[in-house]
C-alpha cells in the first residue's frame, strides 16, 4: 500500500452527535493509500474548525472530510494524484473539489475538497462570515489562484440522519441560497416536497420544514457560521414540541372550496389571535395539520400547515394582508413557471396610436431565434405553454415557423398573437405547425376605424387573414381593448366577430404609464361600470365573447399570479415575470445567468404583489382576476 503520510493529511470535521461518524472513519481506514488522519471535534463556529486545519497541518496537501462523507475506497488516492497532475500543467491550481451523492435527495453535489496547504496557509478563514469558505476563495481568486470542480463521484453524503440534523441541514442550505444564490439549491424545497409526498415520514417532514423555515422569511436569519456543536437548535425545539402534542379527539373542519391561499391565511390568522388572547386547544391546530398532511399529502394540506408555521416562526405579531408574503415566498419554491411569453420582435408594420412603441424604442434586442427558443426549452423544461407575441408583429420574424415547429415537437402548447396583416401571406407555413389558437388584435370594427387606429390601409388584409384562419379550422380569436372612450363600440366588435365566425376577447386597459394612476382610473373600466358591462352581456351577439373586461377598483387588490407561474423572454434572453405590462430587459436579469427564478428582480416582483406594490402593478387588471370577476357571468361585487 502506498504511503502518503508525509504528503497528505485528512482532517475529519466532527461536531455534535452525527450518526454517520463511524461510517466515515471506517471508510477512511479502508482506503487504498496511507495518510495522516486528524479529527477536529466540537469547534464553533465551523469557520474555527476549518482554521484548525491550517494551524495543525504539516503536509503539502490536506483533505477536509466532514463526518457525514462516506468515501469510496480509492477516493483519497485518486484525489491526491489528480491535483498533483493538474499542478504540473498549472501551478495556480490550489484546490480541486469532487462530487458526492446525496442519499436523501438522490442528487450529486460538490462537497469534498483537496487543498494545497502551502498556499492556503496564507489565507485564514473569516470567523464572522456566513460562508467562510466562499469569502476565503474570493480573496484567493483576486490574487490569481484558481480551483477546479471535477466530475467523479467519490462517495456518499450522509446516508443516515436524525431529525434535528436534517432540519438544520436544509435550514442552513436555504439560508446560503438566499445569500449566495447557489443554483443547485434553488430546487431543493421542491425536491423535499416531492420526497415527502412519496414517503411521509417525520424525518422527511422535518427536512421540508427546515427549508421552509428559512425561505418563508425574506431576510437572512443565520448571521455567521452555524454552531454545529449545538445538536438541537431553538427553531427545531419549537417544532419538536408541536410534534409531541397529544391530539386526543381534536379535529378541524375543511371545505372543498377553500383554496390554498385561503387556508394559509386562515391558520395564520388563527394562531396570530392566540398571541393576544388565550384560545383553548390553540396548540393542537398545527399538530392536527401535521397529521392531516401526512395522510393527504396535497398542496392544500401543506399550505394549511405552513400558514400556522408562518405565525410560529415570528414571536412578534405578523401584519396580515389579503395575500401573505410568507406564502408568496414558499409558493415560488414549490412551483415553477408553467407558461411563457416569447417577445418575438420589437419591429411592427402598424403605427397604432395607443401602442408603447410610439414612445419607446423596442427594436434593440432584435428578433427571436430558434437557438434562443431551444435554450429556453432546455433550461426551463417545466414551462408547458408558450404565447408568441410582444410589442412588435410576430409574423415579421424570419424564424417564427422553425420556432413553432420546435415547440410543437416538444409537446408545448402554443398561442400566437398578431395584428393579422400578414396572416394570409404566411398561412401556408403556419399550417405545418398549427398553434392551439391565433389571436388577432383588431381594435377596430370597420375600415375607417382601423385606418385611424393603425395609421395604415391594411384592413382588407386583416379581414382576409381572419377568414383564412377560420376556413382552415384554426381556433381564431379577435381581441379588442375596451375603455370609457370606446365602450359604446362593443356591439360593433361583437357583430364583426360573429360575422367572421371567430370568438371575441375583450380586455380592459393596462396602466403602461406607471406614474399616472389617477388619470388611468378615469379611462379604465372600474367596478362603477358593472351595470354597463352586464348590459353588454345581453347583446344579441354576446355569446361569441369568451372573455369580458376584468374590472378594477380604487382599492388595490393582490390576485396577480404572473410572478409565480410565468417567465417572459426576449431575443437576447432577458426576462420578465410580468404577463402584461413590463417587457423583458437586461435590468431584470437574463436566462443565461445561473439563477433566474429567484434573482433579485423576480423576488422583488413577488414582494410587490404581496407587500408594497409597484406603481405599474397597482391598477393592472391581473390583480383583480378572481372567481366572480372572470367576465363570464354577471358581476356581483
């Protein structure tokens, strides 16, 4: 057996009562080479334990082995040989890191590293940093040193868990995600929820609740490195006490019509009441919801429990809105965008008087390409529906048909929004990849009104395109924006739509001018217009309207779902989480960045819906969409 004792030290970092310790030590003893083993136990914070490696090491290289790492028998030899060979090619390489298979979430993670002590000894750890290793490496990179991530999986990570440790583990990981945005951590809560649904054990529930305890709170809770010598944290003890409550015959009612958001707020409010007055059996509510979740394993049961926990995690009173910020944060991790808007181009062949293009240059990003569309589908496989539209004319895009064919091939739902001018010209191409619907933005009812609106003489082409779509049995919608200026024209819109054998879609105004909400409310349709809208619905041609305008009010509501289920992209890969008003731009982030769904912009958009709303959101009709206000029946506000 080769002896590396004068060249290599393995430091085992141990703290508390980890059930993997013996497995770790036995795996090191079974290695194919000899080396020094030094056990660093019960130092706090963890950065101090790491600093011990620098102070104790007397070999050229050392490996940090956490006590929950169970290595394959040839791992140490392979890691040592690998870094020695790499340094022959580049002397600036000072560390290599290798993957471990995380047994609990069945996922390979980067976790074990071999270091060149001769360099690292000059870079002590920052004992106050939440992630001291990252801070240390940043200083080294600034001095020109580099490290490599390597592909081999060299062992398992933590095949054994206790309830306190697994709670802490996922709490700590999500705290680090909030701070450093490590891409692989973004999907961890969703994976934990899926695992619990398959195996509703207490262990898996503690894991899920550990992650949720962190992500329900906007700001960092863990400041500095965690004290791993403390086996049971205060947060864990509060949850453990709930698990230990005896229920007896206690039960809670439930109703099928209660939504996920309703039950979250219901149990949040119930527990908040208990902070002011003594309520009998209050402590049994979260315990009952735990048992209910184990049986049902539904999103509704989970949000019921998390609503109660949103109160428990805050010792002070929680400000309760009609939409909870805590639920908004949780929801963004337990579901990912299912639909997308592809902003195909900024170019247009009309000059509509009301369009933003008349005030803002929207041609800078160019036209959408097939390659960008492929990149979107690859990176966001959970997106199932694509609307091809934007502030330009989609039929001007050269690669439109290849993009549609690619989306159809991958089983995606496709909608196309166009002004209709080029429909007849490109219909033969479209017939090779028919979308689920084509929506023509008409916004006129005859030649004269169309010419006044668009500043073009293209009415006949639009009508011809609509007829060709209907003739070829394509689902065809005609859309019209309705305001106080043109509400009296709605009967003409409906008559035109019926004559063309299409379906009508009527939209309220959108507040594109973000800073003039008072003026906007004079033009937009509001709850004061309920009698007028209900009268429209009695029109002789009303049956062909599949969507009526969503009315808005002076009181700000918070029903928009866009930041939780939608991502928009332009041709450069810039993003938006707004379905209606804000187009993608570079300030919002880009799809080619590591973290997109939880970047600062996306988080801010969600917080604006549940908290202090952005001006552009305050009177957008998306915030007023709800049962009873869907436009399909008479309004009853």
